[in-house]
C-alpha cells in the first residue's frame, strides 16, 4: 500500500525507511522503501515452487486481455457480496485498492453495496470496460519523470487532487452536484453519490 520500488543512481541519497537495496549490473540500484512495513520480500530458488508468496492466488490483472466482460460475469454471477467487496478481492481481480474501487464504481454508476450477482449483463459489460479505463487514466494522470520523483522524495506523487470521488465526502458530485456520501462496505470506507449510484435490489438480468 505504501511501499515503493525505486530505481536510483548509485549515489542517490537513501530515502527514509529504505529496507532493501539491490545493486544492478548497470551501476544503478533498486531500492525498496516502505514506511508502514506492509511489504514483504521473499528469496526463492529458480526451481522452487511458490507456495508462500500468495502470488499464485491472485486473480488476473485488470490490463490482462483475458480480463473481459465474459470473465467478469463468470466471476460475479453467484456472488451475493457487495460489488465493492468483489472488486477489492485480489483473488478475483488483482490490483484494485479502496481508492480506485470507489472511482470505478462511480464511473460505472453502481452503488458500492449492490450485490454482485444482481448486476445486469449490460452493467457488467460497462464495468469490465471501466476498470482498465479508469486505472489507465489514473496511471496517465500521475505520470512524473523519474528525476522529478526522486528529487521530490516522492511528494510529486499525489493522486488525491485528481480523484473525483474518494476522499470527497460532502463535496458536490462531479456529475449531478448532489453531496457525496460516505459509508462502510466490508469494513472499508466508501464514498459514493446517492443519486448517480442508486442501489438496485432486483435482478435485472
Ligand atoms: Zn451524482
């Protein structure tokens, strides 16, 4: 969540909380800085079967071509859980965190608590397209040169002002100007627009 992998010139001063440094063959360094220590590092033999990192249990990446509407529909069809909890389940799709789950659900006009199985085929199709599109835009918006990033100690990386929903409780919805609301879904704080993201209980498939 907070850890950073940095490729730096050899002589670059170490950031605080740098826990691991790899010396690359071209003279640069790959450093791992992690203030909150959520990160893990494993050293494993080339032929060793990975039964411990959990990587094998991850679902597909949102940018994987195999991650399409048919795939998403098969994943969600029988799940009564809230759609937001499903998006955060890394065994279903890898790499969506709390912030971008809110942004994606807003873009898709889905209430975070809507049961996944109640989504219509059209909603799933839209969601499957909006997941990679929202993430790709975020990557683009946060582009910064490696030099600027290192110079600023990572402070250039501030995505919050670019977010439309997350952290904007009480602010006007960018679409309809209703006040955005916060609720807790699966133990995670969630922001949504009560008007654009109305809950739908009936199965409209
Ligand atoms: Zn709205």
